[in-house]
C-alpha cells in the first residue's frame, strides 16, 4: 500500500471537481465515483482523504460513510491548488 502516492491521485481527482462555475473551494466528493475511477476500495479512498486533511491539503471531517452513494464535503486549501496547478504532485 502506498498511501502518499494514492493520496496524490485522490487529490488530483478532487481538484478536478473545481471548474469555471465553482464559486467556493468547498466541494462534495462522490467517494464511490473516485473509488471506481482510481480502482481503490472505499476504505482506502477515505484513508487517503484523512491523510490529505492531516497533511494540510484539505479541510473536512474524518467520518467514513459505508454507503455506496456517500459523499464527503471538504474544502480544498490553497496548498493543494498551488501544487496541482504547478505540477508539484
């Protein structure tokens, strides 16, 4: 298991949720969609999000929802935007 590498992939997917119509840095993450797209378990995606919160890339809660249609509301912090846009990940 590579939490750091997988967390980078998850962060890039979360960053893609921001678009030209976004008015805030608050996004709702469809956990199941990201899990399927990145071929990771729901638990592993949640672990990566937890890591990203603790590392200062995201702000949100750690709660793990086991439902298939679960979403998680988080804030993308400036550090994450900077690193995504400058190819530092």
